[in-house]
C-alpha cells in the first residue's frame, strides 16, 4: 500500500487512485484495521468519517473448563 501512496506512480495507478478516492467518499462511514491506513486515506483526501477497528482479539481472558450449558446433559448421551 505504501508503494501505491508514492507521488511518482504511473498515470494508470493515479487514475485508479482517483476513482478509489471518489468511491470512498460516497460511503456513509469507513472502517479500517489500522491507524496507518486511516492516515493514508486522509492524506489522499477522503472526507468520509473513518473509524479504526483493530484486527485481533485480547487473549488475556482466562478460560475455565466449566460449561455453563452442557449439550450432552440436556439431550442425553448417545
């Protein structure tokens, strides 16, 4: 994506970028996975509100083997 952001790209890609920006500005809201991508779109001139929704999950939760619902107990074992 950084290569697509350079100033010295072929005209084909500049036209593609303009069409891409035009289409992004038609959305009500945009979500993206990183601040880097958000900043890139803002530099390009995207005016649509952009929200960052990070990829990944927080794995700090400790899981136990206790089951709140046990399907085998409810349905009976086979």
